[in-house]
C-alpha cells in the first residue's frame, strides 16, 4: 500500500536540537511515538513522509523554516516550508500540504491501494487532506492522541492574544467539522470515538507505541525515591503530587521531579522548604529513564473527575512501565482495563490516604520488584511497534477493501 504521511516526525539532527534546548515534554513524547510508528510502518508499506514541523512563532524562534528534504531509510522526509509568523505560517502549511497531496497523487495515479495518513489533527493540514483527498477520491486516515476541545477551554481562551480571541470561534467550528470528515480513525482512548467519529467509520484504539530506541532496559540499583517525569503543569495534578508528598513523613523517602511546566516556580519553593524534594529540570529521555529505573515507585495522580482524563492516554505510562519500576496511579477513563493488572491504583483522591498507601507499598521490596517486572514485560511484548502497527495495517486494509465499519480494540 502507498501512504502519504503527514506528521511531526523529523530527522535525528533536528530532534537532538529540540532535546538540547529543552523542547516541551509532550513534543519529545510525540516524536518518540512517531519514530516508532514510521520505522515499523515503513517495513510493511511504501511511505512518503511530509513533516509538519512545530515551531514557536517569531521572535521566539527563527523567522523562516526552509529545511531541505532528508533521506530516511528508503524514502525521504520532506518538510513543509513556512514563514514563521501567525496566519502566514498556517496559510503556507495549507498550501504546502495541498501541493504535496496533488504531486503525490499524480506520481501514484496508477496505484489502487493508497491513502493519506495524518498523525495529528492540525487544522491547516487537515483542511488540505480532507478537501483535496475528497476531490481526488483518496481515503483519509487520522490519529487522535488527544482532543482539541481541551486545547480551547475558557481559561485558555481568556489568556490568548486579542487576534486569537477574534478568530477562535470559527477556528473551533472548522476544527470540529474537519475531525468528523475522515474515513478511518486511530484513537488513543475509546471514549474519543463518540466525539470525533459520529458517523461510525472504521477505527481502532491504540494507546501509543513503546519505543525502546536508545534506551537501556537493564535494571538499576534502587534508591528510596518516588519519581514523576513529564509536563509539570497544575492541570495534570503536579500540585497533588506535592501535596501527597507533604503527607509522607518518612525522612528517608525522596521525591524526584523531571520536566518543565507552569509549576516550576512552586516546585522550586518546595525544594527550598523540603530537602527530600529533588528537581532535575528537563533532561534528555535516556537520562530520565535511568532515574526512573532507580526509583522505587513512579506516580501519576491526575484527578479522575477531570473530564479530559477520559479522552487521553498519559504517554508517560509506557515509559514508566517499561522502566521496571512499579507505577502508582489514579484510575483514569483513558487507560484501558487491561493495564490495571500491572499497576498500583487508588480509589481515593484524599492526599493523606494516598500518602499512607504509598508508604505501605514502599515497605515491600519483593512485591514492588515483581509488579514492576510484570509491567515491563507487558509493555515490551504487547505494545511494541510490531504489535501496534499490525492493528493499524488491519484498519488500512479494511478501509481499502471497503469492509463494513466495526468497532475496533
């Protein structure tokens, strides 16, 4: 099958630049996922990769993005070029995507099995994919790692610049219209389907892909520490982790935090008040992973009552479980039931009760090691690129063969 792929995947040099300057944690996580996706999909299908490289607007970043195409395996990564200012950048994304789709369709005009695959619902590119794809009669598949409706909450809109506030309502309307206009869906959580796929087109649920590239999976000597890595924002309950740790009175237990976000200043204050708290800032993925292996317990304490937790799968879940360190989490609607056999969970959201649960868990090293090892085996054997891409390829073949839409798992 011939696939025209749109995503944020880039060459190794560009990724290392991002990692060096401390790019946002979710950007690094998405790159890791896309690299595993493209590497495995490339073994099965013929791919043309178009990179929609994300970059903060000028003057925070370069005025121009005009990168040459780069060889990747037996194909190339082509980059959509743009002038890095609002509106003009989005227009160039749209026109560039239109051009690439038309060019690709001409090159593959004799091919019967072909589709356009978008690994993210980004309006300027989605508009090109949906409109040109429909005109040319080419099937269109999209991945939803999360939902745009949580990117445009009232609180976030209130903080936007004036020009963004003016256009946000029609932009959201267009976003919602386009997300229901694809022919097939890859979703990171089951509840997403009712929102983005009201026409019940073929879909699968695939929470991500574990990518072990450049990662040392060998066990490390354990230290008496709890750890959390990722985006350190209040909306993902970093304040809850700090509150819970305040209620852990064992002076020999440390809290390790990695990443960046709007809670950084609060974390720094806590570091000054409690010497057990260690803040490492943003580190490269392989360095963070070494610390995760050394910790005794990894935590994620998002509030299950927050509606967004139904419509997303925490990307850190794969990294945590693969580390071999047991993972303690609240029960979230976006995490499938099969995972909970390998996790420690809490039914409570009371900080004192959670603190007590954690202290009790940390007393049983043998049980912790057993749980961590089972979780690691599950992720590596069941959620690797080969297994996950099998599901994707089945969806693509079903769509190409015009099979009846049916529920995916």
